[in-house]
C-alpha cells in the first residue's frame, strides 16, 4: 500500500475517525473529520501536479482538505500553497530515552490507539502524544509539549514510550507527518523523509 495511504489509516485510528474509504471524484482515499474547519480529507498519495489540480477542482464543498504526497515544486504551480509538511518514517529501533526527572508518563492503551501523557510532580500537564495502529504500521500524532516545559526532552520521552509499547505489538514501521516545527526533532531521533506533503483546503462557502 502507498505509504501516504498507510499513514491515513493510522491517522484515523489516532484521531478516532472512521477508517478511510475509496473515493472516485477525485480518485483518492476519503475520511470524515467532522470538524467545523475540516469536514473531511482526500488523500491522493503520489499524484502529479495536474492530477492534484483536477482533484482540488472537483471539490465543491467548503473546508475539505486535499493532501498529496509528491515533490512540493511539482505541485505548487497547480494548487494554492500552505505551510510545508513532510511524510517521515522510522523502523523498529527505539531511540534511547533521556531521563525526565520530576515527570511521570502514563499511557492509556486501546486496541488501535495509545495516548501518552506526561505530568509534572505537581500534577500539571507537561506533554502528550498519540499513536494510531493499523496492521503493522504505527502513526504518531499530536506530539505536543506545553510551552513552560519545553526543551526538557519530554517530546522524545513520549515518543520513546509509545514506540516501546508499539514494538510489543509487532509494529514493523512507524509513520508521521511533520511540520517545520517538528521536522528537526524527528530527524535527530532517526526518522527519515519519505515525501513532501502538500495540503490544500477548499475555501469556505
């Protein structure tokens, strides 16, 4: 399966959405997000610029995302630009976890979704992250550290704990979509780039 499509299934598990389904216009995967600013999302995978433009033109409802996993330079002449993102992958090796004194990590485990939360000894929320599982693929999502606890290794610790638990379940590969803010961190943790991700949004009605 296309890695972008594999990411979509794991992402839906992480967010609690219904699994993606095949769509015909445009030809893509589709899933409902059900949010005021994001009704749903088309996942095109590796598409050409013309195919991306045709897909975007076929969307006639507001607040629909169209995501393409293809070189940004090839897509941007055909669609409205957004901030850059990247599809990244990692294997089964789990980076060494940095000590995080004064913090405790707890994990809520479900059949296809794991959520890790780090709290300070005073009980305040410090960081969190989610892992969605589809088959042998894990998708990391919403890795967030509260500003007052930044630069203490909590994001790395959250990912290491989720990765340790995913390894117990026989996960063979991990995927995520990184923004510019997170890309450098993930590269330091051993993640590799698989593709640019270009995401466009249909305008409000």
